[in-house]
């Protein structure tokens, strides 16, 4: 649990309207997001959790299967039983984010004409680009966050984030996405007019005399239709960029505001934690409020948490003395192994605390048995998230 000089995680949750839950792949972001959201709803807040790609059974339990970008209410009494303590006014909605659907909305919002919109939707590249452009999923998560925050229908929006190789990818996504769109695969073929795209000049240059030789080479490899389609896509998309850029500015404003807190989920190992440190420092540099760590899957010392099966529960008999001694030895081995694990985890957690200081909450969730795939299991985590 946290040091006495640090706020509780619950206080952090209560004091903000947006929580961004970040961390590297597989550390438990989706699980922790859903659990924090459930806890806040039970405590009386109107909460929306925006998840990304939850495991099938968790998605079932959140009621979001087949419902993309749609806030779906969860009947907490039905899910947790009538005796669940639900403070008045508390509610939980869940939404599964869908990058493609958000892209479509973005195109509709920012295309300056029906013609541009149609050109984009009908372009073969659009389908692929909206799913695979670098930073696309992250950008779209932020876009949706801004939209849901603006509805004021929720006291708290908890945003799960996509798995990133580097947690900073999330933060840099808007810039990266802009750069990819602006430069494009053929960006070097397309001239800029006063630092912006000029679709007319782009077409002229792409298909003009100066580029004829290059075009011939590309055409030979890729086909004229491919090149034309790509150039058209890039020039149509360029029309969206001003709108998207100002929207990205609004996102950054929200992320930097007092309303927003970043929490990081990390595993207690050297790599995950050193990335946590880096992320913490970069957020501080960027003026973005970092408000705490959830260290997940901490291995408890022997005797804490789940006790392993004792040897005599697993085919050992206590009849012969030698067997009994061997059993005792095996228990000692297990004890030593678990003490070592717990020691290693503690060492890493202490290093993290030493670096980031005593003013943050550092909550620890132990490695639990089995999958955490429904609301009952998420509720079990609440005892640790304080
Ligand atoms: N404390 C825990 N004890 C045991 N299992 C856990 C714990 N936390 C999470 N898990 C399990 O680990 C798996 C990965 O968790 P989760 O999907 O929340 O991670 P994630 O960070 O969202 O992953 P991704 O980066 O792929 O989105 C899930 O099966 C989840 O049930
Ligand atoms: Mg996830």
C-alpha cells in the first residue's frame, strides 16, 4: 500500500474526471481499468470504462460483445447480486473502442465536402490505413475520450490504452499519426505549399513531367492505378489534417488539465519498471499529470496469498521416514524459492519508489489464481486498489 505522505489511489480516482491507464503489453491494463471503474461505480460515481480488446469472457461480462464505440450500461445488481453495496447514484457503462469506426467519424467530421468524404471512404487504402497506420489506434482512443468527456454524462471516464511497445507511443501517437499522413509513403513525391499539402500541386507533381521517370518506375512495380489511388488518398486525407490537428491540441489540453490523471500499470520486473520510470519522467517533462502506479502480479512471499499444495497433498505419503524428510525438504525448497521471488519483486518496487518519490500511491496487486474474467473477479481486486 502507499506511504503515509501519499494520497490513496481512491482519493486520486475521486479527484479526477479522466483516468488514463497505461503500461506495456499484457501487464493488466484492461483488468485494472475495469476494476477501478467498478470500484468507483460502487462508490456512487457515474462511470464509463473505455476498453480496448478485452479478453472474450471479460467482454461478455461487461456486455460489450458486438457493440463497438457504444456505451453499454451494466446492471451491477444483476451481475453481482442484490446484496452488493452500491452507493446511490453509482452506475457503470462500458465501451469497447473501435479504431475503424472512430476513423469513419473523423472523416465525416472533418471532410470539407461530400466529395472528399466519398473519395476517402471509397479508396482502397483507407480501409487498410485506418487499421494499420502507426499511432492510429492510440489517436482514435484519445479522440473518443475527448468526445465522451464532453458529454458530461459521466463523473469519471476510465480509459484503457492499447498495448504499446513503449508506453510513450500512446502520448506521441497524434504527432506520429500526423507525420505519417503528412509525409505519406509518397510524401517525398508531393510538394508542400507554405508547409501544407496542396492537392492540386500534388497531382501535378506526381503525374507531371518532372516525375515522369520516377512514375514510370513505380508504375512498373506497383501499377498506375495503385499509384493514382494512393496519391488521391493522401491528397484527400490532407484536407482533414487541420481539423485533426486542432482536435489533437484539444486532447493534449484535456490530458494536461487538472481533470486528468495518468496511472501506470507495471509488472514488478526490471524491464517493466525501468520503462515505468522513463514514462514517469517523460510525462513530468511534458507537463502531464502522473498520479500513481499499480504494480500488478506481485509474487507474495511464502505463506501470503495462495499457499502451494503441500507435498503430502500430491501423492506423498507420510508413512516412511525418508519420504517424510523429502517432503519437508520440498516444502523448504518451495519456501526458499518463493522468498527469493518476493525479495526480487520487493527490490524492484523499492527502486521504483526511490526514483519517483513518496508522494505517489503505489498500490500492489498480488498474482492471483486463475483468470480475472468477470465482475465478481474484478471486485476481488478492489481490496488491493486503495
Ligand atoms: N493480478 C493478476 N493475477 C492473475 N492474473 C492476472 C492479474 N492481472 C491480470 N491478470 C490476467 O492477465 C491477463 C492479461 O491481463 P490484461 O488483459 O488486463 O492485460 P493488458 O495489459 O490489458 O494486455 P494488453 O496489453 O494485451 O491489452 C488476463 O488474462 C488477466 O486475467
Ligand atoms: Mg488490454
